C-alpha cells in the first residue's frame, strides 16, 4: 500500500511537471485503459442525462477527470479501431474489416505497438479481455481435418487443432507481458487463453442451446470448437476477477500498463442475474450496467492498492452500438447513439463518435469538459510524450500528442480526423465540417432505421456521394448542405486525398 507521504510526493511532482513544462517521465505514471465493445455515446449518463441506463462508476470517473465530448474511434467496427489505438495509425492504411475466426494477426513484426513502447520504458504490460486482432492459429492447426459441413466450410471441429501447442502471434508477441483472453466472445474457439496457450482445450462444438435463452438480440456466435462448460455469461466476471488480481500484484517500484477490454455490451447480450432489471433499457441496458460495475471494481482495486493517485485512466469504446439500438429506441425510448445519427458500421457520427474520458490525478481538472476533437489514435503519441519516448517518423504516423490539451494549456490539438469502415468509403472531419463520400447504410435493422428516422423527424433522403454537414448547426446530421457549399466539398475532398496519399497525418512528422 502506498502511504500518504508518497501520495503527496507524486501529486507534487505531477504539479511541478504540469506548471513548469518538465517531463513526466520522472514519475512514470501507471496507465489503465478501460475499453468497452459496441457502447454508444448516449449510453453513458455523463454524456446523456436522458440515458435510461445508470452508469455510476463511469460517471464518477468523468466527474473526477476530463470528459471529451468529441472523441472518436478510427472505425465503425471492432478490429480496425483496436489496431489504430494500439499503433497510433489509421487502420485504413493497412486494412478495413474485422479479423475472422482463427484469423492471422493484424500486426506486422516491424509495427511498433503501444505496449512495446511502454515496455521500452520499463513498464510491465498486461492485456485482459477481448483481443480480436488475430492470433496466428495456423501454427497449431492439424492438417487434413475437414470442417463440419452441416455448419459451413469454416466450422472447424476441435480435432482440427493441437491445443497443447503455443499460439505464437497473439498479445504476448506484440508487447504484452501477460494476457488473459477469450479472444472474441462470439467467435471460436470458445475457451480461455492465458498468455499464448489455451487454458482448457475445446472438446466439443459450440451449442447455444446449452446456455440460458437470450431476452434481446441474437447469439451472433460463429460455429466452432468449445471447451465443455464454456458460458458467455461468465466472461465479464472472469475477466474482472483476473484484472483485479493482476492489479493487486503490482508494486510502486515498477510502472504498468493494463489494457482491459470488455467484450460487452457487444452481442450476445448476456447480463448476469444480479444486473437484470437494473436499467430501464432492457437487457442491453442491464448489460451496460454490468460493464460499468466491472470498471468500477477495477477502479476500486486501484484505490485499495494505493495505486490510483499515480495512474492515468482512459475510458472509451471501439465503435457505436449494434443495430439492436433501433428496436431499443422504439421499445424503451433510449437512443444509444444520442445525440447523433447512425450506429455501428456507419460513417455518420453514431458509428464512431464514442465515450472518451481521461483521468490523471494532479493533472486533469476534476469535472473538466473539453469539446476538442480527439481520437483514440492519439493515445500513443500522448503517452509517448508523458513517458519520454521519441517516436520514429515511420511509427504512429497519425497520432497527435494531446498532452497540452490534457494539461489545459490549449483548447485544441487535432483539427482533422478521417473516418472509415468499408473500403473506398470515407468521411473527413475538419473543424465543424464533415464530408462523407458515401455513408454505408447497414442492411441489418433497415426497416427499424426507417422507423427511427420517422420518429426523430429526419427527411426522407437517399445517401449519395459527397454529403456535407456542419456539426455546429446540425449535430444530428439531418441536412446535407453540399450543394450550398461546393467549395468546401472540393477543399475537403482534396485534403482527404492528401492525407491518404502522403501516408501520415501527425504534425510531428515534417520530412518523412
């Protein structure tokens, strides 16, 4: 346990660095990243007072730290956003879609990752939770085993893999000293992996009939091998328990990075019994409450271990809510993307405009709210500045250093952000303007989308190339004004092409 004197010393050093401009590397703050899956901006009470979901722990975090009301993920889907956050690089410079079941790692060996950077400065690093960035499963695959034809050509049986072997290209191959993961809650294999090995070998095929019936949404589970007794209801409790235990093992003599990636409230929507009925937004709302509770348990573990005063806590989500949000709005009058238009996969704000909170005791002002444009891509350059790591020009090419913003020394750092989910479909934000060259309208929930638009009085217009919005006057993106501002469309189109072609957007890179 850290004593009161040490707490005061840490606060004093942080205050000195804040006001003198000195480096923070001397204090080496711990870093805890809390990352939820498919949580909408409007689910969090701190963002949306009309939310039907209580989120007391995350609201408290926001009240004690700095809330960014204009925070973004790199993509409207999972894998790309995680890649971008952990590399400081727009995902679309490499790929667009998610990693499929038993997919290869998205990280090249030469690509510097956030945990590798932290390791280089003496940090102990851990990843606990969802991964979904590929693991190198082919290394343990047994040749000649045919898929289960009745379940599809990709439905590999348990005997298709040698579960005793190491899976070589997962979290521990890219900067994490420790990892505990289910990889993806709705993808095979349905089992736990600790570091680079399966904890309990799959011995049967996944069967949703073995689990409690769902009360909202679908299982969304791909067929594949499962360890007997595996149950998605156990995911949040197990991951939370592992993360708390890891925090309790940490000492003040070695700084740490913990990336805690919840698999929730992504489908399957499986709130445990103790959380059923805790919200007014149905099972999904209850699942958000359970996610909030898990975050609260980790924050309490930090405080109980005496580590909270020297820990930067970052909370965000990988993208907007799934298409079930439409039905939830109709049934419970709760719009997960509020006050924005769109959901997961969309180029509209609701697809990538996500919760974003940073708490750094002694640095961030309690209850501070910033409307500055920020991105999860910026976490890498920001932490590099804090720990004194000089990023090469060929790494973290799109990451902006937000430290002056967090310190309150400036009101803006980033002025442009590029949005993308699908190949050749981009949006670009500059100031108050957003240009969308083609907003992908997901097929899932399309009829409910129309009902949602009618309920919220949106005009009946078809998406087209070159849609332009001004978020200052039209945050909900109701009115395309491209015909009124052709010069803005031309300018932003040219800027998008420039950023795509030059291979970087970070202001620190002058002569790549």
